[in-house]
């Protein structure tokens, strides 16, 4: 079963836009990890939710696809993932929401990354 990994990010108010842009750039590089299924990893933001209050202050989202739980575990444990989160996220975050779920092969094509989120 395909694992879909979704994370919403909210940065502290004192975090610069340039830092957020660098974070997004570094996150996007994770799509090249072999444990990311067919390089299906997108990062979107900042939020365009209207009214903005509905996004509850979350500014960015990551959506990635993994062949199975083992591939997802490899992604989470990778040096690259650890480098990005420890250097660009954890010291600067206000809040993070993570939601992971599985879909069978028939459904994984129904949940496609939104093309407009590919390039910020």
C-alpha cells in the first residue's frame, strides 16, 4: 500500500522570508531520494486560503508518496531528511502538523499532487 505523508508548517513570526524560501528549496531536494515514489514530493505555500484564518496560520505544506511503510521509514530516517528538519525547521517552527495514511494501488493515482504547488 502506498504511504502518503503530509506535513503542515507554521513558522514563528520572527523567521525571515529568505529562511522560509531556503527551507522550501531544501525540502524540494528530498524528492530525489530513492524512497520517494517516482519523485512524487511537492511543497506548497505560502497559503492562499481565503479567508486566511481558515489555514490557522499554517504557511507551507509538504506532500510525499512512498511505495510502502518501509520506504516511508527510510525517508524519515534518511540523513537528508534529518539535515533539512534539524537545520531549517525545528529551531524556527511555531507548529507542525503531520498526517500519514495508506491507500491501495487503485486509489494512489486519485490523490495526485496539485501542479500549482510544484513551483512556489
